[in-house]
């Protein structure tokens, strides 16, 4: 739980300092990033489930593919592996009324039997904290988490609507992380 509250603090500090607006009536924001990496299959050892990949920079990396990855036998030397890594962080201030909380969901998708290996894992963590204090002169917000833990966070100067955050408001932070992997024949 301590790690989650540290994550909530980090998320809150990052997004409050971003100063973006999700809704016109309440402060909030969202940041996201997508990284796409491709590599070519250089070698496959089915007995150890090790696959050696060659990146676009020419570097070789050997990974062990777990048994949960279906259809490893469909992968051939020369196939192209594409990994997409997505992160999104959204935060918004909501009116008072809820209790602090943390929830986490994970969704896993795998390729059908007999198809080239592919899959996606998406994890969403959402935390809600209650504003306990706002110090406009020091530019800090003190929040209370689900276990009653209290944390004070510094808010960056670029946040223009800090004066709209009030004691009792709820701050909701949603962190989404997704990894998708696919294997295709070379073109």
C-alpha cells in the first residue's frame, strides 16, 4: 500500500504540475506516450523457449518466452516481432462525496491457437484521495489516502487553477499501462 500511495503522490504531483484541463469546470489533465519497437527473429531454441531477436540498432537480445505464450512453434527465423508499449496518466479533481480508494484491473488477451503468437496485457490502476489542505503561498496540496495516510505534495508554478482546489475535493488519478506484442512474416 505504501508503494501505491507513493505512486499516487507521484501521479498527483506530475499531473498537477502539468496543468492540463480535462474538463472545463474542474482542474485536471492527461499525458500519454506510445513506444513501438521492432526486432527480427534471429534464432529459436524450442527446448528452452529462448528466442534471439535483432533490434533495428543491430543488437542481439535473447528472451525466454513463457509457456503462457501460445503458438511459439509458429515463429520462424526472419519473422518480425513488434512490441507496442503505451502509458497514460489522467488526473482530475472531482467534487467531494466519495471515500479514498485504490483499485486495479488487468486484462489479458492471447492469440488463438494455431495463429502467430500475439497478445496484449492492459493494467489500469485508479486511486482516489481526499484533499485535506491547500496552501497557495507554499503551493502545496495535502491529501489523505485510503488507509488514512496523509501526504503533502508540491505543485508546480505552471498550474494556473490551484486556487480552485478546495478542502474535501476528491483527486482521482488513473494510470493505464498496456503492452501488445505481435509476430508477422517479413514483408
